[in-house]
C-alpha cells in the first residue's frame, strides 16, 4: 500500500516541475490520481539524473539510472520514498517490466545522444520517453484486456504528441541549457536550416517553416491520441482530455510567435490554464465525445485544416500561411 507521505512527495514534484499536467491530474479520481503522482515523481527523478550532466560525469549518471531501474523493478530495496512507491504501484497495477526498461533506456540515451537525424530515430527515442509513459498511465486505469488493447495504440500516440509539443516549445531551452536539438535534422535541412544556425539561435523564415512542419505532424498525433480517450474509464476521460487541450494550446502560442521558439519559450499563464479547464469542463458537461470537444477547443489546428482541404491523407506540410 502506497503511503500518504510517498504520494505527497510525488505530488510536490509534479506541482513544481509539471505545472500543466498537474492541472489535469487534479481531475482524476483519487484511485488514479495518487498513482499518477507517483508515476510522475519517478519520471522526473530519472529525467533529472540525465539533466545533471554539468555536475555528474556520464559513468555516474549511468550508475544512478541503473540503481533507479533496479529499485523501480523491485529488484533491490531503496530508501527513496518515490522509488519505493513506484515499485508498489508497478506491482499493484501490473505495469510491464518492458515499459520500465524502455523508459530508463531512453533516459540513458540522453547522456550521449543529443541529435536525431530522422523522425524515425526520434520516434524510437519517444517510445521510451513518452509512449511508455502513456502505456503506464493506461495500466494504472485497470482496463479489461480487450479495452486495453484498443486503448494502447492511442495512448502511445498521445504520449508522443505531448513529448513533441515539449520539443517544439523548448527549442531554445534545450539548446541553451542542454546543447540538445530534438527537431529532426532532416526536417531542418529540408527547409534550409543548418544545425549550426539553430545552435546559434538564429531564427528566420526557414526555421519557422521547419517548426511548422513538426507542429503539423504533432497535431496529427493528437488527433490519433484523443481518439482513444473513449476507451478509458468514464471518470478518467475528462482529465486526459484536458491534458491534451492544455498541451495542444501551446501550439496557439507558437503560431502567435510566428513559429519562433528559438528566441523565446512560450508558456501558458495560470489564468489561461484555468480558462481552458472551465471551458473544457463546460463543453464536456453537454457533450461526452472527447474528439468533438477536443476539436472544438483546438479549432486552429493545421491537422484539422489539412484534412478539410486535402482529405484524410493531406499534410499541408511546409506550406506558408
């Protein structure tokens, strides 16, 4: 049984480092909310190991991740209350060992991988850093086997969508603080942008075009991901829908900046988050269709516009406004 103190510590980690997701988590029923705090606490602890590259050499980072892995899998005792709680949640809800390994492996790859040549390479990384997170969240909702099988592909896409929104939003932060470029290099080159230009934080119309392409790709991921919310328990659907709405609203900010996330990092205000919460909840009261509510809340999505103009396979990628 996860103890109150373990949940409280995990909740503090989420409130401090995941403010957007925290707003949505508050809408989950208690049985899921507490487990979600614990999962997020574990994710952040592992992520902070690889973000400590200025204070710890790679060998020490890998050793610490191995320790976290064994503790998370319940293979060795730990005095860290968050890791102890995660091992208990994992055992209680049957979270797959493979997803824990996949997540920790992705964190470990951040130690010596800071560029991705293709989207396929980035997608392979996100299978651990994001898709595995979606699968773990699905596991703690305790769906029956048939429903879980239907939900998992969508949970994977939604996890990738959240991750891609972070990558697009945090271009400047990732370069300045971590010397990392998560936008695929092939996308940059396709729009005439060199890696050096991004590292020098030089924004121009070519960078805007590259960012827009990845924004459009991400919006298609959201549509695939949101399509699976209907498979989740009824008392969890609004929270997951709100998380999608909140993360996707960053795309509005990116467009308002002319796709410039090189000069600044867009951030939702607290007032905006509360406004989105109230509006989403109001629409949900009258329409329990997650896709319909999401599309109404995110009418400016390129993905939706592309499908209206070009059919289900149109992309509109790299077109100018």
